[in-house]
């Protein structure tokens, strides 16, 4: 057991790359002048939940891969001494607490993906930032809500370092008729029982036809890679709409004989994609009704509306 612990402490995962360069066209006109990652979900913009998830897992350095009209993300995570001074002077402790994220010990970096060439190409831009270290990749428009004590990313880190894999990714079960919306994994052999499930895979398929899908286990955009992903991206061919997809790059890793493992979301965890109005509205309502201060009032209001 000591060797495993020693191995894990020897290679801490300290860096994360958050992809926020997408155009958000399905959320127009909301996203005409602001990034979808900055849309409010309950009290916070979507991307703040992602950053807080990274911080809870022990990440120290974050690189945002941004695009046009994304400067509000930089502004959001930039400390604002004047605003904080005014809040201190007015004695508003609650609002000071709400802005604590801007005093985080994490350091933030930004680089731009000038043209929409896909998520794998966005990850490629992080090569110099990550160097030889294993690193996390997260999509800034996907929130993982969890009531558990050990967050998903921590479980992924432990799995990645214990197993020495090239790629570790999160997956969730989706209805079989919905597999065409996601990247789907093909497990290697029978799945182990239980909720804390982890397993190796032999293939990934981007948006398969339900009739030919290898499983109903869909990739949740949380990944841990070692540096081998950069060579795989270089060998990745453009996919749908001419973009480079991470699913295809993971496929290249597997063809090279490297291993990839999955960690299943447990029953306390739920994925929210802020990609369409339907999913955005559901995310907003779920986070708003669980708000400590206003959730009860909102639930009452919604119950009343349902009776009208």
C-alpha cells in the first residue's frame, strides 16, 4: 500500500485546462454579447462552479482557453480591490463572502483559440502550460453537482495515478435512445459491480447510432491526460464539421496501445450542460431551489404556479 501512496504523492495533479472558447450559438440572443459560461446558474455564473470544483480537488493553476467576447471571464476571476474595500467599509459580510472566490490561491492564465477548430485543438494550445505533468481538462459549460464528500475529480485523480493510464475520463449512464448525443465508451470486459465503479475501455465512439452503440455510458467532459495526448491530437483527423474532437484523440491513444479508464458518476452526482435553453433552464431551476436563502420561497412559488 505504501508504494501506491508514494507513487501518488510523487506525481500530484496541479494543473487544469478549462475550455471556454465555444460560440454558444444555441443560446442566442443570450450569448450575443456574453459567453455562455458566464450565464447565471442560481447565484453564480456557470464557470465559477467549474473553478470551485477544481479548487476542491486541489488544482493550483488553471489555463482558460478562450475565444472572442470572453473577456468577462477574465474580469470575473480578477480581484477587484475597490469593490472589496467598499464592501468592507459598508460592513457587508455576506457579499464579502460571496466574492471570496476572487481571493483564491489558484493562479489563472488565459490563451485564445482564434478560430473554432474543436476541443482537441483547444487542448493542444495548453502543451507549454502543462509541460510533462498530468493535467485535468474540463468544459466550462458543464457543471457537476455533487452532494458527496469526495468529489468526482479527486476519485479520477486517485484512479489516474494508481493505474498509470494515459487518459482517465468521467462517464454517466444515459437512456439508450439518447446515446447519439454523446461520446460513448466501450468497456473492456464485463463491468465491475457497485457505484464507485472504475473500468478500462477498449474504444470510444462519437455520437453513435443507438442500434450500434457499444454501451450507454456517455463521456462527461472531465478528463485527466498525460503528455501523450498532444501527440495523439497531432495525429487526429478532422471529424464532424471539420473540427478536432477529443473523443477521436482518445481513440488514437487506444490505437497506439495506451490505456484509458473511466470513473462513473455516483448517485449523488449530476451533470448539467449549459448548451441549450432546455438544459440551461433546468440547471438554473435546480440550483435556485437548492439555494440556502431563497430556495424554499422559490419552491413554494413553483408549487403554487403548478396548481394554476
